[in-house]
C-alpha cells in the first residue's frame, strides 16, 4: 500500500508526464496482481486494521489504475491535470468526461469510455479563465454559444437575474418544490 | 434524472417543508428546584463555616497576646458587654448554630462522596493517573472532610455542653490534662486544609473574582489558598503550643479556673487590661 | 571525519493497553520499541508500530491535526489527542490506554460517537425555534462579537478528553460532563434558540447536570482546544442557581 502511495505521489500528481504515467500504470498493474495473493499475518477478531487494509488495498489499486490510466490517455492539460508533454488545454479533442469501469475482474486495466459535453447548453462556455496562457484549443461550438450567451445577457440587461438565469440555463425545476423559492439577497430590493 | 427523483420522492419534499425547526414540546412537569438550592446551601454553609473558622482562629490565638486577652475574649462571648454575670449559654447558642451549619454542610457534602467501593476505586485510580492538582485537592478535601465528621463533632459537642470551660487555664487544662491536644492537632490540620481548599473551590465554582485572564486569576487564587492554609496552620500550631505549654505548667492545679490578675507561680505578670476589672468567675 | 555527530535518537517504549472486548482476550500491556524521530507525534509512532510491528493494533485517526477529535486516549494517564502529542514532550516510557467511560472497540479505539449522541439527545443540543425558518429570506444578522462568542464554544470537537478527565463523571457516569454543559452554554448564547433558562434548568438543573460538577477542572485543563470550560460552567451554575431561588 505504501508503494502505491509513493507511485501516486511521485508519478500521478498534478504535474504529469506520459513516460512517468506509463511507468506508474505498469507498476500499479504489478501491485494489483500481487495484491490478489494478499494474506494477513495477524489473527485477531474484531475490526482488525490489517484485515481492513487487505480488503481495501485491491480496490484502492483499481482506483489508482483508473486515475493513472485515464491520465495517461488524456493528452492535454486541464485544471489539476497538467501534462508537461501536452501543456495546452484541448477543448476540441478533450471536452469530454472519462468514464472508467472494470468489466473484467481478472484484468489489470479499466475500460475507458468518454462522454462528450454539450457546449451549446452551457451557461459559461469554455473560455479563458483568467489565469495562465490563452492557448487553449477551442471547441468548434464554443464561439457560437459564447455569442448566444452574450446576446441573451444584452437583451435582458433590464431583466432580473431569475429571468436571465432561466434564459441561459434553467434549473429551478430540478429542485424539490419547497426549495424553489426565490432567495432574497442583501442589498437587493425585491 | 433529477426530475424523476424529485417526483418519485414526495416524503422528502414533505419533510423539507420544515427542514430544521423543532416545535417546543408542551410544558413538562417542572424539574425540582431543590438541586439548585442544595448546591447553593452547600456553598453557603461552607462559606459560613470558613468565615467562622477565620474569626475563631483569631479569637483563640488571643492567648498569644496574654492570658488576660483571651480571658476577655471568652467573657465577651458570655455577654460581658450586656450582663454583669457571665452567661455561658450564649456560647452554647453560638456553638449550637455552628453545629447546625456544620451538620447541614456535612449532610450536603455526603452527596459528593463516593457512594460505593466501585466509585471510590475509580476515583482513586483517576486522581492517581491524572496527576492533576485540582483533582488531587478534591481528594484531600474528601479525606479532611471525612475526618472532620468526627474531629469537628467532638470539639463542637464539648463547647456546646461545657461553654463555661473556655478560659486560659480551663482551655489549657482541657488540652493538656484532658488529653485533647492530639485531637486538636488533627482537627487543626483537617479544618484549615479543608477550609482553604473549600474557599478556593467556591471562587472557582461560582466564578468569583473572574478577571479578564482566568489563568492569572486561578494562579492567584491558588497562591491565596496556599498562603491561607500556611498562615492559619502556623497560627494554629503556635496557639496550640501555647495552650500545651500552659497546660503543662498548670497541670498540678488542673481544674482551677483563671481569675484575672492572679498569676501562676513562676509566670510573668500579665499586663493589666484596660477598663474596670471584670468580676471573678463564679461557676465552673 | 566529522567532529560531532547528531545525538543518537531516543529509544522510546510505547506501553499500550491491548484488549478486545468479547473476544476472550484479557486486557494486557504490551511494549513496543520505537526510535524517536524529529517532530514525532504519537500518531506517527503508532502508525509506525502498525506498519512495522503489529498491523492488528487498533487506534483511530482521521485528520492528524487536532480537528476531528478521534484520537483521544490516555497518555501516561491523562487524556489527550495523540496527534497533537509530541514524543519529545514525553518521557521515554509512554503508556497509552483507551479513554475510559466510552464503549471500548479494541486496543486504543473507543466509540465516543455513541456517548456524544446520547448526550446530545438528552440535552437537546440543537436550535429550538417555534417558527420554521423562512427559506428564501435573507438570514437575520448577528453581531460579530456574539457570533465570535458562539463560535468560541462551538470549537468543541467532541474528542471526549474532558469526559475522561472528569473525576465526577468517572464516579457517576450519568453526569453530562463539560462537553454537555459547554453545548448548553453555546445554545444559550444563540439568539436563534428560543429556550429560556427555565427550559435549560429542565435539562441540566440537577446533580447529573451543572450541580453535579465538583469544580475539579480536569475538563478545563485537558481540553485540547483550550475551551473556557471553567468559566462557562461557573456561569451556567450561577444562571441555574438563580432558577432555584
């Protein structure tokens, strides 16, 4: 377990590199295979922490592999995932969620699927976030949606924030009924 | 997805109408006010006893000034200001009052005693392991208080029933020839230690003299407690020694009451007191 | 060759009370040698023992920073948080025992949560208000000083040290302890709680409540958060005594 912790800290941190990620995945796979033959040294009834660790370490390794394997595939930088070998954010290629699952219990790698995000429904389409270089590779739909949002905001300059919110991205109907009331804010006359 | 969850879960929505309010329950039967009163009474009776103790120590130690001084103090309590003849029953009344407060305090303090061997053992081990001064102080108070049940009662009973036998020779004879000095020695330690810790605890318990800095305040209170103990123990020991010395000197004529102006052979002449000489004691 | 080498690290012995309720294992002391390291806390020492000597050793930690309150234990007889106890402040022989009063899970692990829950339900340590809160209205403002005073008492992490350090509670386990009285003091300050002193008297106006306190100050002196328990209990005692006269 402590080897896994070291690998995750050293090679799958915030600043990542393809070759190191590959090493991490290889080592984690070895650890996973080893963990399937895990045994415990102490025989104590009750909540034996060693037994708890033994149960958990296999699952932790699988989770670590999901992270490391997913990070290795994602050849861009985004938020806390910074690839030194791919420093630009790539909305065109990677504006999508990684979905990992483990269909084969005997396998040592998860299956990765990707779910694309719908830029045309975003309240805040991906843009420059105010820090770092403005070098992101834009998603093809971003410009159109950004213009749309700007238009809605301009048209509703006199409208209240609830109206604008509804035009941009309605969500009130998703709330349980008792929480749909319109919250008052300090300094805002109702 | 979230929409279907909301529509399929009306109980949640119903509960959420009053998410965190609690309606006050209907009025219950009122809890007894006696625990509050008993607690106050215990503190109050302890305070009265401690104050009495201070005054008492000063009166008793007047023997250190002179036999005459103590004689006058004793006569004062027999009403010498108002009556021509000494009225020892006045002393009995005061002693009776003190005894009543004493018994009340002991009775109330019983609530705090370990009530079983199990409790006793747990606390003994606890104070041993904690190495915590205030916890240990309570343990000391417990034992001194326990000792006072007996020591204090014997002393108070004697004073209650023989109030006239308070005087330089009378008291000294009681202490030496009456072999009361061992009891008084234990009583002195028990009562001074118990009293000073008690006063300290009263201040902590009720938050008296709470300054801006509780740490400094507690350190000062502890210092005051220790000084109080040491002062009264010292005073008490010297006084007791004076009585013992007098008792040994007077042993040959034990039982003879003190008369102002008359001196024991070999003793220094006491200073004549101011004012008119008091009438000689009649009864014994 | 260097002229001076750093002093050899101390060899510590952690004497731990091992037990396993219900498993037929009699409680016994077991010694574990540990080599002291710079800035070592008992948490680090215990983790080392678990990693290197006995992986079955039970103890609780979550935050390692004195915030979660799980690692309360008797350290050389006194309750304290293991994560905040530096070994350099302790002698070379350190005895560790589980906190008393609480239900023992095993070794150094106790169930403080169960006790705390019972206390909270008994003292009703939540806001009692007759009206439902208006969900959409702006919250009622509170003076910063008052908010600060409430927060001061709200810093309690329910670690159980005051409970284990209380001689009164050790003798009479029905006593609510400093943690309970502190909660009452906290809700008494809170203007959102509509309970009066009369209501609070119902909860703590007897010898299992504020009048049971014998002012031993064990709670105050072992509290890892430095809560003003001494003054708070004295304050409550005055208020509750007023209810009695």
